[in-house]
């Protein structure tokens, strides 16, 4: 690239030729290099991505829509974003969920009336559950949670369910690793849609989340929806959409009856 620019500067090539060569050079650099005909290395990814780009996009989203959300943010980067928030905006940092929400100081999240239950099998699943909780809350739902209630003792699951069901929830998110028994069991105990979230962390033969994922996908429990491994934001978003629709229907029914 520098050679092309030097040629342009010295009058060796025209502006049109320089543009053509730069475009061709960029295309060549974008080509992925194969490794043993299996993996492909994108050697220029670092030049096109990174937190500075995400940070700018986050701020622009907040300026245009009143709010921007970034997920899977490293704690140090989250603090960096927080320290550079534009005037008139604020940053809510959720370290456990690895989420940063940048908002106009006057932005108010519209409440939808959706109500979501959230459970985890073990403490290792809490980070993913927190990610789901933040997203669902930011989408206007109320979230009620019970953590570390796996079926090592079924009484713990039943007690947690009793508490959540008393909150008149519309859908349940169940985050679990290992052998994914909890979401399948919960779906058999409640007459509500259940969203299963397999996690990559856990003891036993988890295979980095593949074991619980396959178990959930092959479950014969009707009404169990499964997202990808560690996909807390996907689960939270889908649960919020579902619960919000239920709440909308509930409100319409109550108005008609009134």
C-alpha cells in the first residue's frame, strides 16, 4: 500500500490507477490463507475489528436510538468505555454479564409487562444467566431468578419453581451444562415454554457445551426451545419477545373483559 502511495505522490501513476491498485491490494489482503486445507486464517482481522470500532458504534447507536448495548465485553474494556462516554450519556456496566449499556441520561426503557423466570443448574452457569437477564430487562421485561438449583436434589428445583411460578411468569429460561437434565425436567413440570441454554463450563462429560446442547436438542420434551452454547443474549432476547407478546395479549383480554 505504501509503495502505491509513493508512486502516486511522485507522479508515477495516476489517481485512477492508484485507486485501482489499492482496491486490488485490499482484495488480495482480504483473501483467507488455508492451513492444511482445513483452517483459514484471516490475517488482517485485527485491522478491521477491535474495541475502538465497537466503542464508536456503541456511542453512535446510543446517539441515534437513545441506547446501545455491547455484549461479551472484557472488564478492562468495559471500564474504558465507561470513562469515555459522551456528555449527556451514561454507561451501565454489568461485569458478571460482561455487558455495557450506553444510554442517553433521559432514556427510559419501555416496560412491556412480560415476566420471565430464570434458573441455573449450577454456579458456573450464572454468568450466562446474568447475560440473559440483562438483555431481557433491557427489552422491557421483569425477570425473576433462582440460581444453583440443579437436580442434585430435586427438592431444590421444586422449591425454586414454586417461587418463580408465584410471580405469574410467562416463560422460563434454564441455563445448564453437564448433561442438561434441568431444562428437560423443568419443562416436564410446568405448562410454560422453556428456553434451554447449554453452557461450555461444567463438570462431567460436557465436551465444552456440546453434550448439553445435543441432549437438549434431542429431548422429547415438547415446548423446549434451545439456543446455542453460552448464548445468554439470544435466550434473553427470545424470552423477552415471547413474554412481551403474551403480556400484550393478556392486556387486550383484560381490557375486553373490563
